[in-house]
């Protein structure tokens, strides 16, 4: 588990192994790191249903999943928010969103918030990319413009995935994620 500081969990350092998990998903299955063992790269997106940043990035994340899934990259989304104070993020509402948006990836429920703490997720969305050895290769944002997709000038997640698939180091392994804070219990 990650160190917990007064402001929240410490973010997993680049190069460290991705912590395992065992979480239920909206598709009725339970997933762990082993569920994605055959993929060259694994993208974890700590997100939620209610955050305006997460909503703004949903379609871009879905598009990237469609673009890279054929290249042996697995995508998933994880909601870790406190559902008592944020009922829009309940498991039932996660199922509705996944169905309405036709998520091409599993949407996992981190009810205990242990996985978010282990990775050091601080906001929604917060991306973590694990390489073939399941070590953290990229941490941060999807791109640099949450409001206007066409105005983005730095496509950080795409750049990280392309580099990893080309056998190259990620050019910018950390970028500042921007979004609503994880709603801790």
C-alpha cells in the first residue's frame, strides 16, 4: 500500500510495480492485474460519474481505448469515490453509465478505496499506465485541455502508449492530472 499523507495517498513512483487488485465490475465480472496478463500495456483510469472533468474526458478515453485495443493495450476505469456522500457514483449508477456510453472496457468499483490509495490517485480522472512487466510507466492526464479536445496541444496518454508500443521510454512519464479530488470516506 502507498504511504498516506495528510493530504491523501502518496502517488506511486514511476518504475514501481503496479499494486494488484481484485475488484467487481459493472459487467458482472471481477478483475485483477492477472485478468490483463496477455496485454502489452494496461491503462487504469481513476474516474467517476459526477465530476465535470471526468465527464469531459469520457469520450476521449473511449476513443483511445478503441484506437489502441487492437494494439494489445487493455483499458479499464475505476471509481473509488465515497458513494454515501456522492450517490451519483454508486455501483448502480456506474452500471447505467457504462451501458449508456457503451464502455469498451471494464468499469471497476473500488468501494474500500484501497486501490486508489495504493496507486495514489488524487483526482478524477487520474491515469496510470503499466508496462508489460506491470511497472508504472506513465502517470497523469489524458491531454492538456479538458474543456476543448480540439485545442489540446499535448496528447500525453497517446504519447505514452505510442512510446511503450514502439519499445521506447515514455517521453514525459509524469504530467499533472487535473480533476475533482477523489471523494475519500
